[in-house]
C-alpha cells in the first residue's frame, strides 16, 4: 500500500514538473517574439474610469451577481493535469470534419425576410436580422491560445476566409478569453471600419491592438445600443463567468456579458460563456420570449468549474427560463477544451431536449439556415465518432 502511495506521489510530481516545463518553454519562445500583444492590456486611464462606474466593479475587479468560486489551487491543478494526461475520453474526432464551404455571394443572397444563421464553429456566429449583418465572437485562428505553436487546435477550418466576408455591420464580443476574442480576427475586421460592441474593459485590449476608439462601444450589464436608426437593439445582459488573457494576472479586470438582439418583432439570445444562475429568468421576463437562443453546451467539468460553465442539461433549463422557442448549441465540437468526449455535449443535449420538448437546430459548420424553415434535426457528429 505504501509502495503504491509513493508511486502515485512520484507520478503527480512528474505531472507538475512536466506542466511547469511546458509553460516555461512556451513562455521563453513566445516572449522572444511580438506575441506579448496577444495578451492585450489591463484597463487603465479612460478604460479603467469607465469600469469604475459599474456597480459590478468592486474597485479592483468585476464580480458576478452571486457568489462564484473562481479559486484554483494546487490540488485542482494536480487533478486537472492527471485527467489531461490519463483520461480515456475521445476528445478529438477520429477523422476530419467536413465543412459547408461559404462564399460572399451566398451570404449576400441571404433572405431579407428571415433570420439567417451560420455556425462558423465553437461560439462564432454569422447572423443577419432585419438586413443587418452581425458577427458574434469571431475566432479564425487555428488555435485558441496566446501561443501560435501550442494550445487547443481546431477540428476543422472556418468555412470562409475572413477576407472573403462581405460587409459586416457589427461585431459582438462576449468576453476576452481566447476562444471568444481573437486578436488577429479583430485587427483584420477593424480595417473595414466595423464597430465592435464589447463588455466594459475589453476596449483596452482593442485599443492596445490599434483599433480606433470610435469603433469601440463598451457595455455594462443592461446597457443597450440601437443599430441603423432604431431598427435593431443590442442589449448586454448578465452572465456568470470570469475574464482574463494573461497567465498570472488581470483576472476579472474586464466584464463578461450575454447578448440580446431585438427587433420590433423578433428576439435572439446569445449566451456567450456562462454558468447556471437565476438571471436567465430575469432576462426572459425583460426581453423574451426568444425566437432563438444560442446556448453554450461544451467544455464543462462537473468536478472543477461547475459554477462558470453550463452543462447541456443546464443549457436546456436556461433556455426554458429564457422562454426560448428554438435552440442552437454553441461552444462545442471545435476545440479540445475539457475532459469529455468531443461529441458528448451534443448527445447529452439531444437527450435533455427530448425529455423537455425543446426544439433543437444543430447546424453543420458553414451551413446556412433560415429560422422560419429549419431543417430536420441532423445528427451529423455521429459520422465522425
């Protein structure tokens, strides 16, 4: 028994040392390049002054509306590393996932009388409503990481090159994590003059990257902004999460939001990255019912971060609290970010939706959908299990 305990401790120590060496090597290689700018900037000056006006800023950082455990100690890291190296899940597809190739002409021919939707992968959505074209959490990089040579790598390419996109009217960012805020995509999009709608503090990142302040509109929870002479309203609504792009500092120096997109007769909800919280009911009461919800279903870990990431079953409950009609899952099937099989979120979602009578749309990457006439439920991920 003592021998097994010693072996286990040696194994755990090797895991810690190995992870530390990987971080050191990555840091040395990365800091020797121009990569530091990927980290963005901690809000100061005018960006910090705006943050200080928020009732969700405690003088040092942003806080959730309810107690949320964000601590991650030695034992947590040990458990995580053990799972990372020894888990038996199928965290990546066994063959390449095919995408539906997009081109600008297909996007420009969207139906003007409908809500048009394209899932580009993970949480990246191309949406057109009331003839207004919106990109949400656009991530085009091969890896969602500050390091171009390491970190979670996409399972499939984005269905259209960023430079091939037609005119975009607005870009919405939910928070500053690498799988939602992609510096290279933002810098490329900014050259078109598109406005960026971002949570408080995120403007400091964009400012650091050279985006003109006139293109940056920051939001606190419940702030709203109208597009194109009041034909569409964008509202930043609460979530339960955290923020930060640096390895060891600046956590929660920027805000995280969910988004409501509302016209005179249609409403859409985008959950970004969030855990379970009672705020979904309040959002539903204020702005529902929602014709469509985009709900996060992947990258959960019931043992270590249950308060900041929804499970598929919790996504269904949140959708019901929001008074949603149709649900499209996001935050899954694109990057290896958690200790579950890559297809598990979709399977769990389908089971939970069936039990609760929730109508699902699960698009293939790049597939163009019209909300009024969605296709039958497509179990496409099973082709790649």
